[in-house]
C-alpha cells in the first residue's frame, strides 16, 4: 500500500471516529470541539516513521506551551474558557504546521517545504480553524505522495 493510500485511510478513519463521537455529545459540547487533529497527528507520525524521523516527540515538545496545558498548570481542573479552548486549537495547528514543514524539508527538500509552507500560510488557523486543519490534511497527502515518488 502506498504512503498516500495509508495517509488517506488514516484521515478517513479519524473523520469517521470524530463523527461517531460527536453524535453522542450534546450540542453544547459538540460546539466546543470545532476541529479534530487526530488524523493529522497520526498521519504525521506515520510519515515521520517512513522518513526515519521521530516527529511524535517533536510535536509533544511543541505542545508543552499550549494554552490549555498552561491553563491546567496554573488553574488546575478549573473549566477552560471558550477563548482558551480556541487558543489551544490554534496553537496545536501552529505546532503541526512547524512539524509538517520540517517533515516536508526532510522528505522533499526545499521545494516541498516551500510548497507546504505556502499551502498552510493560505489558511491561518486564527482566521479559519477548519480551513487550516483541512490544509494540514492536504499537506500530509502531498508529503505522502512525495514519499511514494522516491
């Protein structure tokens, strides 16, 4: 199976799991979960493994300063505000964008890195979170395709 097919299967599986989860939640809780990066993160891990990189650790390090993590360190189990939740999603997108650019550079050199950075820059997460996450999904497919062509 090609890397592209594997990444597409990972993304589709994560979308199906998210849909099933959301169907079980109240509308208020659904609204607090505007996006889900599970598939993107799993695709990055798969692609990193294929390229001989430990990108999971890179992502974990990047998330240590996530708004939700910092809130938890300061306020414990106090509920998160809507703004903090949104900031956490935006920051997660930032961390993944950096990881995707690094992965693209390792897999396809400067040209692929530039293509991925350009794609992601067109959809800043603070402006349109769902579009940013969709762009990150496209980036994983582009990187997988590049791996397949090698």
